[in-house]
């Protein structure tokens, strides 16, 4: 009856089990102990419950001979390979796999395995490939993994392994590819790794390794990839790394490395990628790096490098990416960089570079990003930059550039981001910028630009950000800006703009920030502003705008900041203002608002700042604010400050009293609402007693 069950058609009862392993049907193919190891793996990973939807599971069945089980390699009556990668099963790796004494290739990667790596795997003396990456394994790396003398590929990356890297791994002299990255490993890199003479790939990045980079790694004559980035390694870069003649990928970025960049790295003639960024490196950029003829990507940003940019870098004929930003580099930009004909990204920002922008940079026809901002560059913007037909980002802000904006920049048909702000640019805004159909962000603020805002900018239908503030622009706000349907941030403040606020601005349905303050605008606040349903900040203060506050302002349900102060507004505060329940900062002071404060203002429970002074408000101002006020009684508000409200010349004045001063006895007493940090009022009648 037992034999019939074992060889019945595939059913749930015919799953692999220990009884089957003792049967002649199993032992005729592989040793019982190896069959039991397979059964242990099947059980530890959930068996049918995890494997039913996997084709392999349907073959791991007692109705089929073991050498027909899918993803199991049997040669000469022994299990030599398990290719169970990307099955998707969960569970743990059983210690019994250590009994597969002839196993050469164990691939369990890309699953959901948890638990530890069994030390028993170190008994697999014939093992050549051990792939356990992309699981959820935890615990330490067993030192016994240093025993399989034939292992050439060891992948443990993308797990949750902890502890040190076992020095015993240095015994794996046949190792070609070692990848332990993206774990939580700590401690030093074993110096013994310098004896892995066949090693071609060493990936230890994304861990918490400390200590120095062992100089012995310079003995790895076959090494092509060395990636130690994103650890906590310190000390200097060993000059011995210059001996790695086969190296094509060197990544030491995001560590705590210090000292100078070794000139010996210029001997790495096969190097394609060099990442030394985000460290604490000092000194000059070695001119020897200019001899790396195969280099494609050089990133030295975010260090403490000083001195000039070597003109020799112009000899890197294969370079596509050069990032020297966020250092202390000085001097001028070498015109020799024009020779980098394949360069797509040039990032020199946040240094101390001086002099003019070389017109020769216009020869970099493949350039996609030119980021020169936050330096001390002077002179004019070279008109020739308008020939960079592939340019997507041009950042020249925070320099000392003078002259006008070249109209030729309007030829940059692929440009998405243009930032020329915080310079000394003068003249008008070229109408040619309206041809930049791909433009998403245009920032020209804090210059000395004059003239009108070109109506052609209404053609920039993809624009999301437009900053023209803090210039000397004149004329009216073009109604054509109302066609910018994607605009989210429009800042025109601190200019000399005149005329009325176009009612068409109410069509900008994506607008979140609108600032028109500090201009010479006249007319009234358009009712159509109430259509800006996404608006979070509205700043129209210090203008000549008059009339009443439109009731439609209450439609702006997402508004957090409303500044309408220092205008000529009159009439009552509309009760609809109480609909702005997200409002944090409300400033209506220095107008000629009249009437009583609406009771609905008590709905503004998130309000932190309220300015109403210098108006002609009448009636009892405390009653509308009562829902926002709580008895103080000598205590603290939520910011830990004692406040009292005193009468000075029949006007209440907010007085902060430092602790532990007690609030004096008053004929009446109120306190600030719990969220309100600043409240200024003026009223014409004597406040009533609320004792």
C-alpha cells in the first residue's frame, strides 16, 4: 500500500517526505541523506503552501524521479546544483543543505528567505557559486564560508546581514566575484582580502564599515570593480590603488575619507568611472587625472578640494559627466574644457570660481546640464551658449554676472530649467524666452532687470515656476500669463509694476503661490481670485489696490497665508473669511477696513498670526476672537510664553512677559488662542470688561 501511495499520480499526498527518501525509488537516484536535504529545503520554505503556484513545485513530487525535479541538477547520482532563484518562496535555509557534499552551485537568490545563513554551508567543499542575494537574511556571515576552497562567486548582497566581514573569507583564493553590499555589516575591511589574487569584483558598498581602506587591496591585479561607497571609512586613499591596472570602476564616495587625492590614481589607464565625492578630501585636483583617457564619469563633488581646475582635464576625451561642485575651488573655468566633446553634464557650482564664463563652453554640443551657480563669476553671459541645442538645465544664479540676458537663449529648444537669479543682470527680459516651449522653471529674480514683462511668455505652457521678483520691471502684468495652465508658483513682487491685477489670473487653476506685493498696482482685488482652488499663499500687500476684500476669497480652502496689508482696502471684512480653516497667517493691517469683525473669524482654529491694526474697525473685537482665546490665569501658552493684554491709550497691546513673572491683576483678562503666536489689534472704543 505504501509503494502505491508513493507512485500514485500527483496529489497533495505525494509531496516529498522522509519516508520517500528511504525508499528504493529515491536511493536508486541519489543518496538518502541528499534526498533528506532536499525534503528539508522543501519543508522549510513552506512546501506546497508557498510552491503551489510555482512550476518547480509541481515537479518536486514523489511521482517523479528526483533527477526530473525541476531546478535540481543531478550528475552521476549526486546533487550538483540547485537553481531555485526567483521562485518567490519564503522560509529559511535548512542546515541539512550542508549534507549535499557534491553541490557546486547553490542559487537561492531573489526570494523572501529569512533567518541566518547556516554555518553548515561551509561544509560544501565543491561549491563554486553561492548566490543568496536579494532576500531578507539576517545575522552574521558564518566564518565557515571561508572553507569551500573552490568558490568563485559569493553573492550575499541586499539582505539584512550584520556583524563583521569574516577575515576567513580571505582564504577563498579562487574567488572572482565578491558582493556583500547593501547590508548592515560593520567593522573593518579585512586586510587579507589583498591576497585574493583572482578577484575581479569587490562590492562592499551600502554598509557601516569603518577603519581605513587596506593598502593591500592594491595587490589585486585582476580587479576591475572596487566599490566601497556609502560606508564610514576614514583615513586617506591608499596610493597603492594606483597599481590596479585592470580597474575600470572605482567608487569610494560617501565615506569619511580625508587627505589628498593620490596622483597615482592617474595611472589607472583603464578606468571608466571614478567616484570620490562626499568625503573630506583636501588639496588640489591632481593634474595626472587628465591622463585617464578612458574615463567616462568623474565625480569629486562635496569635498574640501582647493586650488584651480586643472586645464589637463580637457584631455579626458571620453568624459560624459564631470562634477566638481561643492568644494573650495578657485580661479577661472579653463577654456580647455571645450575639448570634452562628449560631455553631457558639467557641474562646477558652489565653489569660489572667478572670472568670465568661457564662451568656448558653447562647443560642448552634447551638454544637457550646465550648472555654474553659487560662485563669483563675473562678466556677461556668453551669447554663444544659445547654440547648446541639447541643454536641459542652465543654472548661473548666485554669481556677479552683469550685462543683459542674451536673446539667443531663446534658441535652447530643449531647455527645461533656466535660473539666472541673484546676479547683477540689467536690461529687459528678452521676448525670445517665450520660444522655450519645454521650459518648466524660469527664475530671474533679484537682478536689475527693467522694462515690461514680455507677453510672449504666455507661450510657455509647460511652465510651473516663474520668479521675476526683486527687479525694476515696469508696465502692466500681461494678461497672457493666464495661459500658463501648469503654473504653480508665480512671484512678481518687489518691482515697479502698474495697472490692475488681471482678472484672467483667476484661470490659473494649478497656482499654489501668488505674490504681487510691493508694486504700484491699482484697481481692486479681482473676484476671480476666488477661483484659485489650489492656492496656499496669496500676497498682495504694499500696493495701491483699493476697494473691498471680495467675498470669493472664502473659496480658497487651502489658503495658509493671506497678506492684504498696507493697501487702500475699505469696507468690512467679509464673513466668508471664516471658511479659510487652513489659514495660519492673516494680515489685514494698514488699510481702512471698517465695520465689525465677523464672528466667523472664530472658525480659524489654525491661526498663528493675526494683524488687524491701523484700520477703522468698530464694535467689540474680543467677541469674534473669543473662540480662539483661552483663559491664561497666569499660565503659559503653547510656546511657553506668558502673555497679557493691556490697555494703552485705549488700545490693547500684546505684552510678552518672561517666566516666572506672574500676570498682574487686571480689570479684565484674556489670553491668546493656543495656536496664536502674534495678535495685533486696534479698535476705537474702550474694551468692555470681561471679568
